[in-house]
C-alpha cells in the first residue's frame, strides 16, 4: 500500500500522509478557522503578494523584462485594490 499525500487545498500546507495513492485535497485546521472567522480574504492577499514576489525574483534573475513588467502591473493592481478596499468588491468578477 502506498502513501497518499494530504495537502491543504487553500494554502498548500503539508498535512501528512495516510494509506492510499496520489494526493488528496483537504483543508488544514488553520485555514478552516480562518474561513469560519471570515478572515480568509486577508490570507488570500498575503498569498497573492507572496506569489507575485516569488515570480518577480524569478523573472528578475532570468532578465525576463516582459514578465517583470507584467508582474509589476499585477503588484500595482493588488496594492491599489487593497488601498481602495476593492479587494472584497471585486471578488468573483
Ligand atoms: Zn491551509
């Protein structure tokens, strides 16, 4: 019997393994608490920011200027949305 990897579908946290095959999407206790408390949006913002910054570093190292400019625009949009409080309103659009 192989190992089935359990991963939080929300934040990607490793939730250990159990008997089985492949990967299983689930929700970790931390994310479940955030969803219940309605603070998931803040977490989403941090996740987006972290992803953009990671990609900026990668694109910057590769001197991929078009990608870098694209990411800079994404970062600007995220910052504007947060500043103006549009993050919540735009959800699902
Ligand atoms: Zn999680």
